[in-house]
C-alpha cells in the first residue's frame, strides 16, 4: 500500500474499532466475536508501528496501555469535586424534600434518582470532542492526572460521536470494577500467592493508580458517567444533559428515573434495595438530585457538599457464619489487631473470609468465642465487620476467649497503655512487621513518594535483606536492585532516580514519613511549621510540643519517646547524611499570620491579580477557601463581573462583602 492507502486503512480501522468498542462496552451488544476484533486491532497496531507519524492519542490502540512508569501529576479541579451528604431513612428523605421546597420557594420540584456506584470518582475533560485529561477526586480541590490509565477503559470514548457537545466540558463519573473482572483478578492473584483484593472498590481504586497503564488495561475496569459540567450546557436539566451525553458515546446509567414526590423517590429506593443484588457491579445506595440546573445554581453549595443533592445509603446486608480461628496482626506502630478467620460466606456480591475484631475490648463486648456463629455485615457495603454473635448456636463446650499475651511474630510480651483499646508490641526496632510497616509508610506516596518502590517491592527488598530500616534505602545501588526477581535495568534506574528525587521532599512530609506514632500528615505539618527544624523538635520538651495546635499529651509523649530511642537517633543521622530536608525552607507558602483564622472565605469575580494568588494569601493568613456562600461564610471577596446569585445570597444571609483592596488591608499586605 502507498501512504494514502495506509492512511485510509488506518482511519477505517480506527472508526470500525471505535464502533465495536461502543457496541460491546457501552451498549452491551457485541457485533463480532473476539477473534475478528483482535485481528482488526493487530492490523491497526502493526500499521501504526510501521508508520509512527500516524500514531494518535485518539487511536483505539492506546487502550492497551504502555509499560512506561511515570509519576502522577497533581491537577487543580476547574470545578471542585464535592462529596454528598448522606441520609439513611424515609424521614430524612422527607426532610430533604421539605428543605428544597422551602429554599426554592416552589412546590414544583422534579428530582432525578440514580444508583450510587461503588468505585472511585473521576473527572474527564473533553475539548473539541477529544479526551484531553482525566483527574481523580483527590481532596476535592485537586487530584491526580490519570489520563493514560483512563484511555485503557474501553467504555470511555476517546473521541465523541454525534453533535451538539460544548467546545470544552467535563463529565464526571465512577470508575468501577465489575464482579466478573474482580473475581478473575483475585483468582489470578491467589494463583501467584498474592494477597487478594478485599472488594471491587479497593481493586478499582488501586488499579486506577497503577503506574503501568498496560497492566491497567488488563484488569477490566469500567466507568459509568453521571454529571456534566460546562459553561455552555445543552439543556437546563440534569436528566436531559445526561441523555444527550449518552448520544455522544458515554456510558450513562440506564436506571435513572425522574421523580416528582417523596413517594416516587421511596418507590425507586425500595425497588433498587432489592434489585441491586442482580447488578454486575457494586452499588451501596442512590443519589437524589434536583433536576433543574437553574434551581441547583440558586441553591448553591455548602463547604463540602451541594445543597441540591443527597446520597441515600442502603441498609447493610448481613450474613451468619462460624468463627474458625483468630489471627493477631502486627501493624507498623506495633498495634495488635485480632482478625477473625470465617467460614467463607457470600455478602453483598463478594466472598467474605476474614474480618477485623479490632481489639480485646470489642471481643469482650460481644463475648466472641471460637466456634461461635458471627453476624457479619459490610459497613457501607465495603468493609466486612462483626456486629454480633448468634448465641443460640453457641457450642455447649464453648469457653471464653483468652486474648494474646505475646507478639505473634517476635514473642515480646504485649503491653496495653492506659486509655487505649489496643495492645502493642513494644519491640519497635526488632519486630519484623513493624520494621517493614515503617518502610512501606516511608516510601508511600503521601510520605516520601519514592517512585518505583511500592509495597511489593519494599517487601521484596526487606525479604532479600537489602534493607533493614528506612535509612538503608539511601544506600541501595543499581547492582543490588537489578538482582531482585522481575527487576530489569530500566526499573532499577527508575528506583535509583526516585530515591534521589525523594531528597527534595519538603520537611513536613519527611517528618510524617518517619512514622512517629500518632503523628499524622496534618499534625506533622503543624509541628514542622511551629518548630521549623528537626533539631528543634528533637530538643523540645513535652510542654513545648503541647503549645502546637492539635498536639495533646499522647502525641507529645510519643514524640519525646521517639527521639529518646537511640535506634531512631542513629537512623535520623544517616538520613541527614543522605541529604534529606530536615528544616523548613522558605518557598512562598509559609504561614504569615492567623488574621483570618476560623474564617471561611469565598472569592468571586475578576481581580487585578490572579484569583489563585488571593486564595493562597487566604491560606497563608490562616483562613479557608470555600466555594459557596453559607451562613458560616466569613467574607465574600467581590470582584468585577461576579455572579449575581452569590451576591444576592450573601446579602440575604448578612455576609460581609469586601473588595480586593479591603481584603489586602485586613491582612496588611501591600496593594
């Protein structure tokens, strides 16, 4: 074929494969068998490889993914991804409806009821009909760019069909793992002697965050879309916009229903509370939304959730099953967690074999004994939990459980601190699960974020005696790493580069990465900002530490004990020598004052400086940025051309409205 014929063939194959993908993964009506599809895909792949100038991000071949490992980039959401308020009863649904009618001043309210998918939230941006970016929810303000992984999901259109879509828009939905994919994946993991995933939600979330998109492509993720965002919406109703989105090639739930009363809503909920068990994926409830976008905009948002929508959670499904035995697991802080080994039982679409018993007090509270028939349910249809014992089935020779007195791994006598529910193994530097747990925590994304070293790699390095503590990581060489099982030269280079890059991690995250008991991410940041350096923290007394916001007696004592341990002191000196950052560096983000402490501030309109700069100043002076006007709003900073709805709402609630110059005067910043 000449180049023109090749281009024509490539275009034909892309169009045909897009059509087959849509029919199979969205409409669920496969038109050809797998062999025909694979032949077409193979032909297209070969043509693109032979003519690399013809490769395109819109091609169906990108759905097979790439083995190029990359770091996820944080992206700020154009529209905040808020959570939903939960409701659990008919009375709460009626209260929601009454509030909507009162706030809107009309009884002519139409709702849309949708199933609540149990997966991980995603926002996908299209420009000129082409997928350009996909971002996870993250903290609601910003998330991870997972575009490469989303391209592998075959129900997601890479290029839209039809007409009438905005030039640019975002569509949101849930990445899910169907039961068929979940069961296949867990079977494969068990055959490889790997720990199976606890549930489809965890599997979907973990898969979406994998750095090898070729592996993502193999796991059979799906995605259902449920919300459209744009400056130019096709219609003024949520329902019609989603129907229009379906015509563009998106997989939209066919189970949406318009409702005009609480009776209609309750009929929908009662039907799906039973029928959901026949769905091929997990759902843990339903979402009720006001259909009119005009009313949605008028009602606005709370600090973390829209006022015009609510999530209804179905009652957790229960099952009865015998307790076979109890294992005692050791966490990275030495905390002992008893885990029930159960006779396998089907519950909410998955097989439950194990469930946490939490601590000795919970076991005593329920009087749990070996051989008892336990009542198990899934909290939010996700995590299996023990809620009671069917004592009518208790064996006659049953005896009260004797809780563990020594560590199941190292044999050290357990201790139970005053005021705490859990027992602990005090052998912090000699108990393998604690050491490994600290290493896994140290390399994790929220801590040092060492690219290439996930939990499995960290475990392998520990088992092969390459590392015995967190400081050993910075002594690793490529020759050592490349000898590990399934570790090639490129992967080893990537790990060495990731270790080197981690030395640039800011001090607050380094402090969190050390894994000091009770010192979480937020607390570590506050302590780091208060003392500015590790040496200052190490020399601080418990009384000094108590002066920091959110630091109580337990945290202060834990920090003092951590730095008093000579093993920890030696590790810190090695980390210092490796070049980690152990003091705050001035980066333009440090806290300047607490003049806005406790105030939720809304910024709306156009200003003489970028809006992000104003928001940064709010945070640096102790305030919090909010997206919507509520009775808890401290200030509305009003710029040119701000929306009239926010202004009217602020005036109605008596919120103080200030200009950009007035804001700068409040914080005493030069204008």
